[in-house]
C-alpha cells in the first residue's frame, strides 16, 4: 500500500507507481513475504491463541454485561406484561361487577315498577269499585224513587181510570138502556173488569 506522511514524502517500503502498474511487488525489509497471513503455517498457533483470547474476552463481556441486560429487559417486559394482564383482569372483574350491579339494579327497578303498577292498578280498581257501588246505590235509590212515583201515579191514574170508567159505564148504560145504574153497581162492575 502506498502511505504518505504529512510532509508528502513516500514512506520507506512504499511501492512506486511503476511497481504498481507492472504488477510486481517488492517485499519491503522486515515484512513477511509470500501470501495471506492467516493461511501461513508459521503464524497459525498464535492466531489460534489470539482467537481463543478474543473469543473468551468477548464471551465474558457478553455473558457479564449484555446477557444480564437483555435478561433484565426480558424480565421487565414479562413483569410489565404480567402486570398489564393482571390490571386487565382486575378491570374486567370490575366491569363484570359493574354490569352485574347494573343488571341487579335494573331488575330491582323493574320489580319495583311492577309492584308500583300492581298497587296502582289495585288502588284504581278499588276506587272504581267503590265508585261503581256508589253509582249503583244512587241508581237503585233513584230507581226505587221512580218506581214509587210510578206506583203512586199508577194508583192515582187507576183511581182516576176507575172513576172515569165508572162514570163512562153509567153514561153508556144510561144511554143504551135509558135507565142509569147506581154508582155502587157501576163501581163493582168496573172493579170486576179491571181485576180480570
């Protein structure tokens, strides 16, 4: 690789542009030559050692720092989810209790309304029955008074009819026979005709 310092002078061991363009590399002094370092047999053991040390350090860092944090986050999430589920269950129980209370109060209100309606119906029926009995008693009293009036008028009319019939009978017999019957005989004949 070509490296330059701040002064712009080429570094020792840097490839020239001629070497880059021709594809030939010069091995700088103090560097290994001959291929990719991980595939070299001479450095393989040290590479395995550094791999083990790096893996161990990384494993230690992950197991002591990252895993507990992730575990804590997972535990917090589980606790939060469990708390949310418990809160949801509590709210559901409260909602169920509120619904049950509402339904109970609604059933109580319906029962109370039915009781009030039944009491009102019974009260109205009782008042109507009392009113009906008063009206019937009033009608019976009026009917009795009317019957008495009718009976009295009938008796008066009958008395008048008997008197008129008696007078008419006397006048008819007197005209037919030329001789007038007595009032007692005419009254007895009219009474016998009425009684038939």
